[in-house]
């Protein structure tokens, strides 16, 4: 009988870091959730839909513009292949170069198409601030992530959320909130977070000599490795958000608003898997292969187990919470939210297993998995959205997420040699693990009480 794998303890206890990140995720997503409530109340379903289209367009453009360098940073920092300063110089070079290219594109597009891309007029020109801000955020936070500085990483995200809700909330209170100020507040919040992140990284790590002329071989490796995963991230983003563009095309912008609320509330189940994956990724990357193979299924099946209970609870309270928080015009978000849940649960396991592929240098498998799911997403969206509208988008997404997990399990078995069931089905021994964790928490609390006394 095999012994139960023990959780890693590098750089602070694994569970301690998961708890820190999870609590931070509650704060981060809680702020995002509050922002969505304010936007829904202040802009209505049509305005929220327009804001969401701007937001997604920036995420897609930023995903292309960072060239995957952020993922390359995380990988090479944990492998110790290149020094911190060299990786930072390459990242800042990419930021500057893509900002210039982005501004030129926006100028030419704005002149040719009368400054109209999901938003128009002065709101359109906010892309010029929002795009560099999001690229810088991805690149800079990768250094905190790669160093396992989870408290600092979470602090940056929380500051961004506080600034965003502070600006938008203040404007809503004085009845001055519109789409322009909503996107402006979003851009400002990320710019402030970028400055804070750079301060945490330390300006002393910036090598001015290589800032304009980085080490091209190193930058090439950053892009070469990271681009494999970034292609998957972009495809995943389309898996998660493409349907909102299609809802806008086939239904209405109000429909996008309803679907945005459904997705935003449903994805709160991912607070669990996101926290686990964030902490797990650098740890697995630094481990021996055999150790990573032992740990991955334990964490995956227990993350999935907890996510199932979270999804059931959320589905039960959604009919009461959604109209209470967002207003009666968002009642139409409730059924799509529930329809998303099977896929949300499946994607929780996919996220954890994806960190295993990353750690083994097989990040390209995440790309294969995601493009398979994207193909199904596109096909199913065109079938279900014209037919069932917003509910059709939810059904299509849920099916695509399940297919993504099936593909992930196929390659997980090929790479690890382990049964997929080991990563999905909770074992009786796992419940002893929960008992041990609870006992450790009690012991820590008792020790803290004794020290205080």
C-alpha cells in the first residue's frame, strides 16, 4: 500500500500559501464582484455589456502583446536558468516595443474606422492607456509569481481592485458614471498596480544597459517557451469570453450584460482552483519529476472535491442573490449561471493538471488541449447561441470545458503514466489528510493562545 504523498514545504508551507492566496482571491474577486454590481447598477445591462466588450478586447490584445514572456519568466526563474535582471530587461523591452506598436495600430484604426471598436469616441482612445497597463501588469507580476512572493502578488491585485472600485463607486454615488469613466477607472487602477509591482520588484534590478538592447538569446528563449503557453492562454480566454462577442452579435448588448453577470458569479467557484494552481505551479516546477507525479493527483482530486460542493452551494443561493445584488433586470442571468456549473467544475481540475504539464516542460500540451476545446466552443456557440441565446452560450461553454478536461486527462496519463481516476476520485485516505490539516490548525491556534497568555 502506497503512503499518502506529503505536501511540499518549500518557501513556507504549501497549505499556508494556498490559504494566503485563497483569502487574497476572496478579496480580489470580491472587489471584482463588487465592481460588477456597481457597474450593473450604474450602467444597466446594456452599459455593462458594452464595458465587458471593451474589457475583453483589452485582455485579448494584451495576451497577444506580451508574447508569452510572463510565462517564460516564471519558468526560467524557478529553473534558475537566467538571472533576474536579464529576464526583467527583456520584459521591459517587450513592454515598450508592444506599447509603441499598439499605439500606432490604434491611431491607424481610429482614423480608418472613426474610432469605433466596441466603444466609440473618447472611450475608444482609452485603449491607448488600458493596453500598455495590462501588458505591464502581466509581465511585472510574473516576477512575483516566479519568486513565490504570493503575499506581494496578492497585494498588488488587491490594490488594483480597491483603486478600480474606488473610482467607479465614487462616480456612481455622484451619478456621473458612464462607460467612458468606467473604462478610465479600470485603466488607472492597473497603471497604479504596475507602479506598485515595479517598486516591489525593485528598480535596482533594472539594468539600463540592457534595457534598450536586451540579451537577444535570452529574450528569444523567454518568448519561445512562453509563447507555447500563451497561445493556450489566448485560446482559453476565447473559450471563456468568445461567447460574449457572439451574444453581442446574435442577441444584444443587454444579453452580454446578463451573461457577464452569470459568468462572473459562476467563476467564483474558481477561487479555489485558482489559488491552488497559483501556489502549485512554481513548486511543481522546482520539484523532481517523481515527486511532482505523486503530488499532482492528490491535489487535483481534492481541489475538484471541494469545488463540487462550492458549485452546489452557489447554484442553490443564486436565485436569491443575483436579483438582490444586481437588480431585477438581471434575473435572466440565473439559468445561464446554473448551466455553466458542470463546466466550471471540470475546468477546476483542468487548471490543476495544467500546472503539472507546465512543470514538466510540456506546456505545449496545455495549448493542444485548449485549442481542442476552442474548436468545440466555436462550433457549439454557433449552434446554441442563435437558437437558445444566452442559455445557449452557457450550455456551449459548459460542454467545451468538460471536453477540455477529457483531453487534459488523456495527456496526463500519457505523460505521468498514472490513471486519470487517481486525479478525479477522492480516496478514503484523503479524509485523514483533512483531519491532519484540521489538527495542525488547532495546534497552531492553541500555541498562539498559550503565547498570548
